[in-house]
């Protein structure tokens, strides 16, 4: 990492403010009183503020750029994230929604989604939300990969959307052909199962990248729900199978 070259090429005002921040915080409440862990976090945050380290740097990026262990890189991400998310819980929910929008199908597509969540704070939050909803998440193969039952995904989605938004999404999905059900979670879970069955037929082996694309309009503005989901329910056989099943949430 060429720190000198980066600083010399960087905006002088930004570099000056970063130095002021470091010296101010390091000398509070007295010079040298800041524990090493807090000092590491301080320098790490300043490096990200200056874009010396990308805000979205992966664990591997930090390992190679900073020449530290995976455990150290994960801890830095966790420590900085927990401070940020404590001040702004909505930001953490936005990160969870982003993870869902990047979800993939497991090879058992009609049963499981797979999320890759490297950020340890977001990862822990997803698992805690799932646990509180009464489901079990599986990260036995890789800590960054979270395998979730489709019912757990439906609960996550419900937890991220206000009630009025849930009602609108439910109506849009049913209009596109989703099975009628009393609750929002039932409609979403049934829709995901129908989608999973389609994916099994198209790509039975390995992981499929399309899953999150179908959650994105649900979690965001909803304008593409009909365009995305109508083709999924258009096959009569699959539609009929879904209408005969009710998923309990």
C-alpha cells in the first residue's frame, strides 16, 4: 500500500482534517490513554474516510492490503460497524435488505436460499433475526454463507417492510398469480417455493444467481413486481401446485 503516494495525491484539506481527527481523538482524555484496539479502529476509520481503504472492502481485501489475519480483518469490520449501526439502526436493515437482494438459490431451490454476507455485523444480525423468528440458519460450510429456509426468508422480508408496504406487495403478488393466502408471509413464502421449483427445473446443480433479483422489487419500490413475477406463475401446472399448498408462517 503506497500511503505516501496516496496522501500526496489526495486533497490537502481532507488530509489535514484526517490528521486533526487522529490527534484530537488520540489525546483524549489524555495522550496515550486510548487502548490499542480503539487506536486501531481510529486509524482504520480514518483510512476509510480518506478512501485509502474502500468502504466496501472485503475481508480478503483487508487481509492483503493491511497484511493482517482474517480474524483481525473481521474484527475491524465488526467494531466499526457496530458503532455506525448503533447510531443508525435503519442502516443495518438496509444492509440486510441488500444481502437479500443478492441472494442465490441453494441446489434445493424450493427449500433454501443462500446469502453471502461477509460483513460480520450484518451476518450476525441476519442470523439473530432468523433465530427470533423461530428458524434455524446454517453456516456450517462457510461462516459467510448463510443457508436459510424459504419461510425464514419470508419472515426477514416481513420484518423489513412496514405493514402498509406489506399489503401493497401482497396485492401485487396475488395480482401476478401468487396463491391467495391470509398473511403477507404466506404469500411471499408460497411465491418463493413456486420460484424455487422453476429454478430446480432450469438449473438443478449448484447455486443459481437469480433469486435476489425477484426479492429486489419486493424490498424496494415494487414497480417491477408484476414484470418479474408474472412469468413465474404463468405455467399452469406450477401455478396449480402452488394453489393447492398453503405455507404456514
